[in-house]
C-alpha cells in the first residue's frame, strides 16, 4: 500500500508505579519515559514509535515498508 495512511496516536505517559521508582524503569527500544505510537487504523500495525533516547534526545522510528503475504 502506498500513499498516506490514517493513524491513531497512542501516548504512553510513564509514571512510577511504586514509591522510589523512576521513569527510567520504562524502556522500549532504548527509549525511556513517555512514548508515542502511531498505529495504522486499518491494518493495526505501528507506523511510527517516538520517544527520548538519553544520549540522542528525541527520536522516532518509522515503518518504511510492509509486506503482507
């Protein structure tokens, strides 16, 4: 499928679950803290994942190609 896709934004607002914990406990693909997932509304696949990497700042990973058998 080519062209623009309709996406649903899902924000994960990381907060400590237990006293003494920190946001750094939440990590996905090297990203820490709050994360954003852009999910294709039709195919239900992630189009983009965005967050903060401590040594690089704000980054996003984008899906460039998808093959569906």
